[in-house]
């Protein structure tokens, strides 16, 4: 019986314990259920937060990508600006070089301008001097022109005065020498054949030539007494030869030019010995340069050997 009671008591205690335990377990289950619900709620919250965080992360990633893209643009802009800066530096350096060149050119231009100004001043001075000289020359020209015109007028008057005596002079010579073929008037001069004055190739007057020249000298002396003293007249004595060449070494002259002058001088000397003033006599030699006949026959050659006497003014 003791055992039965004990068993009863033990059984009752066990049930109570079991109930208590069961209650405790039930409470734990409720509590765990609450915990589970809270965990689910927290899990939902965590998931929501995770999703929100993912969106934020994605947003941040997008912003990072955008920033990276902007950074690349900025890098490009920086590179471009750096290039421009370098170019600007080069341009500045080039500008400095160009400025130096400009200054150098400006200095050269200023120097050239100064030189040109100096040359211009010199030229202007020379021009002024030339104008003054031209002015003075104009004055001199006018004066000389006036003097020349007067001299020409006087000379024309003298020529006219001399012309008045030419025909009388040539007529007088013809009268004293006769009408021989060796003398003839020719325009404003009187021609005397050399053949009656000189031997062939000679410049020594023949006796007949001297006689003829003394007669001419008398006419000249008579003329000097008739022509007024204010007329300055002369007798030109021009020697001419034919075209026959002089053989070198055979004569006392080298060519016909010398022979013609020697004959003209011989005539002048003889006229002077006959009393004609030497200041009135002017000898010249022309050789065979001015023939009056162009042929080569004896008659043409004889016509070209001549002494011409011309009354003219000095």
C-alpha cells in the first residue's frame, strides 16, 4: 500500500510536472512563434532594406559610372586645355619672336627712311642748285642769244658787205689774168689751175705762177683800199689735188693732203711777198677730197689740180 500511495503521489507529481512542462513548452512555443514572427518581420525588413540598399548601390554605381564618364571628359578637357596651353606658350614665344622681328624691321625701316630722307635732302639741294644754275644759264642763254643774234646780224651784214665786193674782186682778177682756161670764177670763189703755178708733183712756184700771183696781189691790195675797215675780210687760199696717189719716199711729202697744203702755203707766201697782209690770207689743204670732176681722164685730173681763192669774212 505504501508503495501504491507512493506510486499515486509520484504519478500525480509527474503529471503536474508534465503539465507544467507542457505549459512551459507551450509558452516557449508561443514565444518561439513570436520570435519566428519577429524574425520573419525582421527578415522582411532586412530584405526590404537589402533591396533598398541594392537600389542605392545601383544608384551609387550609376553615379560612379557617371562620375567616371565625367572624369574621362574632364581628363579629355584637361588634355585639350594642356595642349592649348602648350600651343599658347608656343604662340607666345612665337609672338615674342615676331615682335622682335617687327622691332628689327622697324629699326631697319627707320634707318632706311632716315637714309632716304638724307638722300632726298641731298637731291633736293642738288635740284635747287641745278635749278639755280639752270636759271643762271637761262639768263646767260638769253644774254648769249642776244649777243649771238647781234653777232649773226653783224656777220650777215658783213657777208652782205663782203658780197658786194666779191664780184668786183673776181672780175678784177679775171681782167688782169685774161680769159685763159686755167682761171675761172666758180660761184663765190675764183679757181686758178695748179698747172700754171706748179710743176707736176711740185709745191715750188714756177716763174709764170709767181707772175700770175703778183697780178692777183695787186688786185687784193687795191681791194683792201676799197673795203671799209669795219669789215673783217680774208682771202681763203684752198689747195686741191687730183686723185693720183703719191709714191712713198719719192717726194718731200707723204700724201696729197700734205701736197695741197704745201701749195696753199706757197701761194700765201708769194702773195705776202707781193705786199698782201698775211692777216688777210688763210691757207688750207684738202688733198683730193673735193674733186670738181669725177673722171680719171687727163682733163678731169687737170681740173681737180687747183688753187681756190675766196673772198669772205673772218
